[in-house]
C-alpha cells in the first residue's frame, strides 16, 4: 500500500529548507507520493524515512531490454491493472515473425530491408517494425542479417543445439531466446544464463509457469518473459489477467515479469487481446500493413498516458485536395481536437486547409486562457507555415469559442487578412461551409 | 509453491435489461457480476449482443467496401433487416433514421414510424432506433415512432442531460427502453441516470451510451470511461450499472485509415481488409471494457466478433420457455488454485 | 483597407472603424463605455447594442425590435457606416457603504491571539492615521484607522472600476497586455483616492495618513503598482514578484507625504496576500485543528491546514457569487434579492430583498438561496433545468431559454443559463476543496473548522450553501463566517508588526497546489456540477 502525501510529510524534517528544490517539505512529500520524485533529493532524510519509502518502491514487474543500440526495446515496469489508475508505461514491442526457409539470400535481405524501411507517422509517433522473431533454421545467417540491421532479434528456437548456435553468433546484440512450446527449459535456462540474454519461459498452466520462472531466475537467468498458456481467446484472456493481477499483488515472485505472446497469421483478435491485456512483446506472423496499422494505432491509443494528451505536430494539413481558394481553418494541436475537426471537415465534402497551431496539446479554450492561442501566436504560426502562399483569399476561420482573438489576429497578420469566426462545434463545420463560406467564396470569385 | 489467485468478488452487479417485447423475440443483456469477460471468477448470464446498423435512406457516405455486402438493399429498411438477420446473423438491429435529418431528406416523423413498422414486420429481433441527432426534430421523430410501435420494447437512442424529458416520458408511456448518451464522462453518465430515475424511468429499462471514440480517434477515452463505469457498477453504484451500448460501426468507418485506398497509401495495405480490421479491433477492445451491446456495419466484422465471443459463451443459442434468449454458457467453478487449459 | 464611421447614441461619440473589426473595438476607440465582462467572447451578453443605422450580418442578429436589429458588439463586424445604441448600463452604480466598521477597536475585535499595538508605520501624533485597503477583483474596501489607539474612524467602499475592462482577472491581464496597463493602474489609484475622501468625511485630514497596507490578489497588486501582469497567466504562473517593497504613496497619487504603501505578499500567482491575510486572521498559522478557508469570490481561493501544514489553491469560480455574469445578477445592494423560500404546500415563493422595495436583481447569497429553494421544491432538476412544477405564472421563455420570473411584471427573472453559471461556480469551489484535501492522499485529515469569506451579501445562508453542494457537509457548528478576512488582515498588519511578521513566516510554509496539475480535478468538477453532487457521499468531509 503506497504511502499518502501526508504520511510521507510526517516522515520528513519539516524545515522547508528547499535543498530538495521544492518550496516546502509538503510539496516534496506530495511529489514523492505521486512517484514523481526520489527520496535521495532530501539530504536530511532519516533512516526511518528511507526504510518506509524503500519498501514501497521496487517495481512489481521487472524491466527487460532486448536488442542494442538505437532500436533496443525495453518492456515491463508496469504498475497498474487499469490504465486509468495511472498509465501504462512501456508500450509492447510488435515483432515480425520471419521464417527464412527457402529464401535466397537476396530475397531474405530484401524482406529485412523492406521491414527496416517502414515508418508511418501518426500523432507524433513513428510506427515501425520493432524487431524480428526469427524461426530458427539450420544456419543462423538470417538472424545475423537482422541483428546487423539494428533490429532486436527474438530466436524462435526449434532445437537446443540450433538455438545455441544462433544465440552465440549474435549474443552481443542481446537477443531474446524463445524455447519451443513444451520444451524442457533446463538447457535453455543454462544457455540464457551463460550468455546473459533474456529468456521466454512457458508452461501449460499458471502455477507451473510461475514456478518455472522462479526456477529460471534461480538458475541465473536475469531477464525473463512469461509466455501465457491459452490457445483460445477465453483462456488467453484469463492467463493474461491473472498474471498481471498476480504480479501487482505480489502473489508469487515468478509472476513479476513482462509477457510474451505469439500470434499466428490473420489472428488480429489475438493480437488485440495481447495489446489491451498487458502483453509486452507480441510476435506476429507475416501480415500486411492492413493488419499492422490498426495494431500500431491500438497500441498508441491504449498506451497513451491518460494525463498527458497526445499532441499533433504543428503545421498545415490538407483535408481532401484543397487549392488556393479552399477555406483555411485553424485549431489547436491537442490530438483529439485535431481528429474531431479533421473528421468533420472531411465529412463535409469541402476540401480545406487545416492549420494546426502549437498550443502545447491543450484544447482551444484551455489554450486560450493560458495565453497559448492568442492572436499573436496564431499569426506567428500561420506565417511559419507560409499560409499566405497557400490561399489567395487571405481569410482564416478561427474556432467559434475564441472570437475575441479576431482583432488581434488580424492586426498581427496584417496584409489585408480577414478573420472569420467559425462555428463552436466541429459538427457545424459542414453547415458553416455551406451557409457562410459558400457565399463568401462566391464573392471572392467575383471580387478578388 | 502453489498459486493462490483469489477470485475477485464484488458488492454489485450489472442490471439485466431485456430488449424487445410484444412481437419481438426478446434479447437480454447485462446481469454480470464481474469485470468484462472475467469468466474465471464471475457469472455472466448473457453474452454481449451484436447488432447491425441499417438505414432508412441510402447511406451515401458509407465507403464502397461496406456498401458491397448490402448491395441491393441499401436504403430499404425491411429488406436490409431480413438480410441482416437471416444472412448475417445479427442478434439485434439498429435502425438509423438518417433520412429524417433536415439536410439529408427531411423525412417526417410519420415516414420514420412507417419505416420502423416495416422493419418490425420483416424480422422478429429487437430494435434500437436512432434519430437524426439531438434537437427538436429528434424528439418529434422518436416520439412518433415510440407511439406507433408501442409495446415492442424498442431502445430509443438517445436522451442526454440537456434533453431527456420527452424521451423519458414516451419510453415510460409506450413501454420502451431508453438509451442515455453522455460525452465520454463517468460523472455525466451517472448524472443522466439520476435525472432519468428522478423522472420515473426504470433503470432496469435503460442503457448507457458513453459515446464511442473509434480506433485512433478517441478509443482510449471510451475504453477507460467504460472500465470506470464497470468498476463503479461492481462497487455497488446503482446509477451506473446499466449495460453499455457502443455504436462501433458508425464511428470506426469515419476514420481515414478505414477508408483510404492502398493506391494512396501503399504501406497501409488493402483497404477492404484494413477497414474490417479497424472495426473488429474497436469492437473487441470495447467488449473487453464492458460493452454489452455492440452495433456494427460490416457483416464480416460481426461474424468475427461472434466467433471470439463463442470462446467465452459457447455457440449454441437456445430459448428457454419464456422465450428469453440465453446462451448455453454456464460459469465454471473456480477454487484457490488455477488451471487454464 | 476600407473603413467606416461608427457613431454611438445618445452620447454622440464616434470613430472610424476598420472594415471587419468588431463594434466593440469601435466602442473602445471612441471611448464609449461598453462592458466586455467576458473579455469579448460573446459569453456575458453585456455588450448588447441596437443598430439604428447601417448593415450587420444576419447571422449575428439576436432579435429585432421595431425593425432595429440587436447584436453583441464583441462578435459583430463593421461592414458599413453604423449608428449604434448600447443597451446595457455600462456605468457602475455606487456601492452603498454600511458604516458598520466605524468605532471598531481593531486589535480587540479581530486579533486571533492577543496582539499589542505596534503599528507598522510611524505614529508621531495622536491624530495620525493609517489606511487598510482590500483590493478585490470586484469590490474595494477601505478603512481609515487612528494609529494611536487602533480604532476605525472612517470607511468606504466602491466597485473596482477595472470591471469595465473585464469582470475576471484573465480579461484584465489581457487588457494590460494590449497596452491598457497604464489605464488600469490609474483607474484603481483614482478609485482609492475617492474612497479616502469619502472615508475622511467625518472630519479627518488625509494629510495625516502615515502609511497604507494593501491586501489584494497577485494580479490586483501588480496592476496597482503598474507592474506587468502578463506572466501571471502563463503556465506555470510567473508573476513579476510575490512580494514588492513598499512604494511611496505620492508615486500612486495618494495622500500622506512620505507615507509607505505596503502590500501583503502572496504565496503563488493565484494565491495572494488577501487570502493569506485572511487565513492568518482566522488563526490558521497557530491552530492545532485542521481548518478550511474558502473565499467565495471570482478567484475562489482556498486554504487548508493548521499550524503544521498549509495547502492553497485557486479555483477560478467566476463572478457568479458577486452577481457577475448572471443576467439578473447584481452586487449586494438595495433592491437585490438575498434570500428565498418556497412554501411546500402552497407553492408560493417568497423573496427577501435588501432594503425592501422593488426587486432590481439578485446578489450572490440570493442566488445560492434561490438555487437551494428551487431544488428542494422540485422546480429545477439536479442539472438546474426547469421542471413541470414551476407554476405557470412564474414560467417564462425567451431567447436565452427558460426562466423563472422573480419580480412582478417579469422584468427580473432567473434564467436556466444563470443557474448553469451558478452550478459551474459552486462546482469549481467544491471540486477545489475536495481536490485540495484529497491531494494529501486517501484517508486524509477531516475538516475540523471552516471559514467562509466573500462579497456575496451581508450573510451566507449556510444550509442553502451546503444544500446545493457548494460547501462540504460537516457539522454546522464548525463553520465560521468572516466578513472580509482580507481587509481585517490588512488592518491587523497595519497595527501589529508581529501580525505582519506572522503572515511573512506563514507564507513560507504554504504549499501552492495548481489544480490544473491535479489529475482528478476536472473529474471532481464535473461530479460537482450537479445538485447537490453526482455522488453525494463525497459531500461529507467531517
């Protein structure tokens, strides 16, 4: 049970000396309670305080890193069952399962290069293939090729000798060792412990799984992922939920590890279950972008910190295919605002330009009262985006909730720019285009 | 070392709400006493019900890959209803009266009521009836539908905090179920139910629509609000334990990612598959968060979700003597140890 | 760029306005007093004008009377020459003083622990005077005090003239950013001079003033001293300073040669000296009991703590408690409804009016009493909307929705929108209280004493305030009412160095909590936006 701000405050010296960087001991105590600070910052903390706070702080689910370098991925260190309790912390890695059997070296390299080249931007995040899970074959060149391209590699072992050969070749790239289902784990534990690489531990039921993980740890494996039993959705859901709850409640030390999940071709729903229900690494059999895109997006959604709104990159976005006579709307870069406005704008059937202004991820009204959506700021953003070059009509439509910035915005833009106050609700964009913009646009045609 | 995973027991449970009455074959939802799909520690007398959306007029904005399975019956509610039930296996239908909107046909309340009656005659599944959107017209349309179809246990979509009195009155007067809609906020959802209860709506005849954000467009907001609603319900809050309905089809198919062709975005893969995955992912995620009624558009997406749910609830659907549809699911006994095969 | 002449009647003031600029801007240029209490967002309705000549866009016309369109000046662009008639009284009425402080011996009446007379400013002669000043966002109060014995000899009150530039602090900061700082500073300094003259009317000589202590929120102090307030509304808040050194009265144009003007320091951009002075005046710095201090004003400051700890926040309640932003709202003046009850059987509504006589509007305490009475009688639902129980003769409808008539002839009515504003204001306060107390963690201390302060009326109907969920439900005996903690604290600071030092020491212990940083605040706010609360259990905090 974590300590409350007031409980922690009573353990502190109450001198308000400010050495921790906070104005009062109470402020510092509240930050400690929220997990946003560490006790080390207080030079005068008593041994009692250190003891009381230390016990509560070791994470219930260990962190594990796979791979090295820029693409290394760390998973685990989760602290809650429901994302709204605080947030989920480390989004799961989505690995591509790759069976190089029967491929020529050129074909194999082409595939790896293709996967490495994939990147899709969405709401400030770059989606890419996080790693390659290689089906172990007689030779280990594919694994080496993947590792050399910087990919974190998971070795989907078929046999212990085979896995050993591959693992030894790429051990410096910190690969994940995945024994085959039902295998005797002893040899794999020894291998993982010797090479210092992470290991997946699987078992047919939860009790055996927990014990197996504990045994692996005792055998010297420092980093473990659990593979949950359950082929059908109901069993899998049960395992995933039980493991997370068991780890958080500290029922058994063997449960306090991140979770690994294998998903076959076309099993989108299984991947959805994994992403929503706490899997830390999901290895997917070959599927195209039509499956990856929804899964990356789902991961982005679920793993967003509920307290930190997603922000769009500021800039001029095209809705449909706008030209220089299309309307120009401006809005804030809170991603939900952007999505709602852009969806309604698209649904209106009228192509337009949408200028997204950096308002630090705040919605329009909130941004305005914090001074982050003022006429000056919007004008500056429009200038940076060179909006004047994109529209011949020099008219900008502002959200209906902030008509007050219109004068200041016009002044700041100068150059004969007009400001039009748009609707308050995004759902009124279509009627607005029809009833207000339409007639005006016709006027511009006849009186440029 | 044995694994002592104690099942979680809760003080409260979801209300059981029965949709459809009169000439309908009723479908009940809700009644569970645990977190969604946590069959290992709780009992769920009913499985989530899957509905398909049909429209009164041709839905011109539906992307081609969604129109295609409905070819020939778009904008013909009775025919679409038959196909939805007989060919696509929908448990329920949502009749979306888009044509009554001033900008999309401005159909009258009388015409709307005639459309709903035609559907009632065509199939025997319960109906959810959705109006043109908040405002005077919606009240007039739904009131007329409610009156002309009295006693059929329609679910009227929807009442809000700002405008609930008309629909509350007609739902009570004509024996229908009321859907309360709130803007992705637990408190507002609760407030609406309190206001409804204050005006004598029986909350055992009410559903909560917390507003669905589609995948990529606010899904996580709906997800967390629904988890919080379920937790409050299980904690004993009698104003938040109505079953939740999610309009998945309408929201997910708005997304650019569900509609844009691979010609424009080659990395995005086939639009047809992608769109269905988009709808399936949204539906599955929200069922995990507690959706008890899911309204979809693409019949293939519905089929896939049904298959997932069969894993929990079995695939037989038998009727008991009262005509209430029950799944064959019975919760397994759980003890202190755990086994999962 | 084309431009058009705009003329205001009946004043005759006119200007040339740029094409497309708002009528409100034209009024500013012309010097025509048109109020923009919401800062020009189209929210308060105070800038309603009638167009006597000229064209305005149809979609901005709210209604027509005798063929003349009525529009909101802030939202309506100038597209042709115009003749405009403002419809809302822009001049502020005079605040009626009640002479209730004169004769009070400050230290014995208000000191929270025994204090010796040791004035902060030098007292050379028996007739030497000091001034204690409370600069509220909405109202100003001044006490003239004889330094030799600490007795109040004069008092005055006025509405803060800065209201014309905005009812709330943010609007005034924005006005200052647009070049209005000089004007805002002069306006308030001039108002204080008028109050000094009024307070001295009993035969006292302002030249005898030896010093001033001013308490006000951080923005008010900045504006008074002519300091740039723009940093206050940044996130995080960055005022120019929280404590300013004393300035010479002459620099502000105030009487008293060489008289220093001290300002009570603040604890954060949104928790100013006014609140700290009030909290120390209520005994917070020395009490063992955990106590709550709530200022029911525009900024909604709250302090919670005791001798060991102090938390403070500001919850932006808006001007509803002082009658602002409410169609029928007014300050607690003659003609203001300040109490209400509805007979359960007969359904008859009875209203008490300040000064008796004709109803001219509703003040803060009247709003609270009305909301409670209407809710208990079932005339409004928990969201503040009218129900079928409202008797036909009281029910009204208009361009702002539905309303309940309060005066005969229906000139004064309480609109649903006004109830919505009140519910929002009370939700902000209660959510602030809840969030502040809960920020210490679950199972936190209970509220053992509570003090309420504000300018909503002569008294606060406590059962009504608890009944609508504005204040926590704790045993009523724990509540205390402080008329004007800020003013009283300023007076105590003037007369006792020890008290002044106590405030300075207390301020180092105050932990300011920014509600925007508290994850649960918005949730609490929505939960509290209901009568009395979405989850009434949360009201019990004793």
